[in-house]
């Protein structure tokens, strides 16, 4: 879970230009490194199935290639297959017991599997082996990365993870999600500030910060964050338009609210909540107007 430094481009655009080079390299039958590299580019673009296929090729060419096992484990975890992901990470640790990266990503898989003690042990081992480890890739934008648990133990674990690697935006993102669920909106907002600073192309960090602003009655800031979510999201989502429409309605900008509700209804014509919002906005527009 990590991502290189981002500009404002979508992650697919950022890495798509590397695919032709990866394709040419992967044709070399002895190039395990090339298959591993090609798989990593595809994984960063969210193409987990083809990434796994490339890692399979790398491993078939070099069965002792620990990094390829780690990378395949990451792709399998992001695809939702924790069992096979942990098998790959266990193999990577056996092959490269001095690799901080191998322990780190096994710890992430343990964390997602709710094996907290093992996750903490792997994070600590990773930090001991390489205190300066930089996590270089993050799950693709739009993917719901972590479960929405409420426990203080999970918050403590995320805080521990952040202390070991303060440059991983996913850790701030997921801790912010936990704070949201506990209705600690100020702390959630602070975590999403950090997540956005580290990964400014992630639309869902803006979306969740917008939720925190909404809960704190900061409607203009919430609307701005929902707008940013729309700009960065790989496709339009009805619920984001409805969320921004709600903020415009709160701000008395009824024409703008109506426009967003109409777009939400176009994207999801069977949503009863959007239909109710449309009626409410039309009634308000009859009493007032102007964006």
C-alpha cells in the first residue's frame, strides 16, 4: 500500500507510457526482472490480474526471486485474495529473511486479515532491518482499501504503522476512516490532510475529508473537496454529486444543488434518496434562485 510521489494526473496516465517498454522487455525469455517490472507497472495501474500473470512468469523463470513473490502477494491482496497473498509473503520472507520490504508487506496482509499481533511483529522487524524504508506503491485510486472497523486497537496499530513509516498515505487514510466511524471528525480531517499531502491524486482522501468537513458543518470546504473528488475520480459517481448537492443546499445555492441532484439522478435513476433531494431542491428553488 504506498504510492510514489504524485502529480495531479490519474495513476493510470502516470504509468501507461511505460507499458510499451515493459512489453518489449518481457519478450526476453530469461528476463525475470523484466516480467517483475512489467507486473509492477500493471499493478500500479490497478491491472491486478495481468500483473499476477507477469509475476507468475517471473517466478517460473526464477523460483528464488523473493521480490516477485512479494509483488505477487501485494497484487493478490489488492485483488482480495488474502490467503494466497500470505502464502506469497511467507515464501518471500523465507527466501529473503533480511528484506525489510518482505516483512512490511506481510505485515500489511496480516493487518488486513486482522492478525494484529503478527502485523505488529512484522512492522517492527521491517523497521529494525531498514528504518528508512520508503513504501513505493499504493492501491489504485477508488479502491476501498481497508475495512471500516471501530476498535481502538486498530487505531493504535495504524498509529504504530505511521510511526514506523510516516510517508505512507494509506496509513493516514485508513486511520482517518476509523476516526470517521468513531465520529471524531477533527482527527479524521487531520489524517486526510496528511494523506492528501502525500498522495494528492487520490480522489477518495478528498471525498472522506469532505465528509469530515460536512459533519463539522463546514459546508463550503466540503463542497470544494467533493469537487476535487469529481475531478480526480476515474469515472463519475452519483453519490458524489448528491453529496456536493447537499452542501450547496445547505449553503442556500439551490440552483447548484438542483444541477448536482439532476446529474446524480441521471447516473443512478433508481435512487429514491436522490429523487427526494430533487423534490426538495425544486421547492427551494421556487423560493430562491442563483448559484
